[in-house]
C-alpha cells in the first residue's frame, strides 16, 4: 500500500521564479494538507484541500496557491519566490470520510526540499 | 490559536538510557499526535493519542487531556531513535511544537 508520495524531492530556484510541488495521497485518503517547515522549526500549516476545494488556510500570502484533482492528488504553487521560501514542503493526507478518530490522523510524505537562491 | 510547547529542546542520551519528552498545549483538543522526523525529513506517525496511554514496543505515550499535557517515553534508547520528535495538536490545522532533538550516542 503506497503511502504519501511527493515530487520532486529536491529543487533549486532563483528569486522571482515560480514552483509547483506535487503530492499523491495515501490510498483511501481524500484530504490533502500542505505544511512548510523552515530549518530548525516545526511544520507550519499552509492549507488543506478536500473535494477539490481549499477548506482551510493558514497565515500564508496569496503567492501560495493550490489545487486538488478528482483523483485526490494535489499541487502546491508558489509564485514570485523569495529567499525566505526556502524550506521543506510537506504534504499530508487524511480521510475526512472516516468516522471517529481516523479522520484526524495525518500521514506525511517525505517532503520536497526547496532552495531559493 | 493553540500554543504547543515541547521540552526539552535538545537531549543527548547514551545508548540504552530512558527518556521522557513533554508536550504542553494551551487549549482542550481532541487530536494529539506524536511524530518522529528522521534525518532525511520524513515524519513518521508514532501515536495518535488524544487521551489515555498507548504503548508500541520501546515507546509509550500518555496524554492527560484535562491538564493539557502529553508525555512520550522512550526506553532502552538506540542510535536509530535519533532525530526530532514533534507533538502536534488540533484538527485543522494540526499545530506543531518546535520539537525535541534527540541524539543517542553509542
């Protein structure tokens, strides 16, 4: 059973460029959340997608946008990259359709490490 | 929003030693998870434990929801236990603490 898969694993961009990160959720999961983890910090919530809509958003600017596809996979787009966007971007999946505690448990991918020069 | 504090921030152990990591949170929650982040960045879910006690091998966790804290116990530590341990609480979003960085020395 495949877990959460993310691509690419590493990438380097320059300031002002745009980047797209991709995530495939764990089999059976229908919800995708994105987190940004700066060096030495805990992950910070960016947004969550369910039924192809942004369900909730953290304190991130509009340069961060996303999309969820009918097969539940998701993309994170970041425009006009800044040096401060350098971080590990983590995708997590869960299933809001599960009853009880199952809906709350997040499974994380290995992340996409973005370096902005 | 919910505040999550973890202690200690750093911990160095000799292989075979036991340790206790603590997580305090500011509001009542019905979701609390412990994660281990390995050196490659992968977050591994250790426990889903909004209340009560669970054990998995050398690891166990206890959450006292009424007093807003959770403890993660690691017994007979091994070098492979090294990494950062995160406590995360809440629903959407799941709010993470800053983690405890554990180094186990052979």
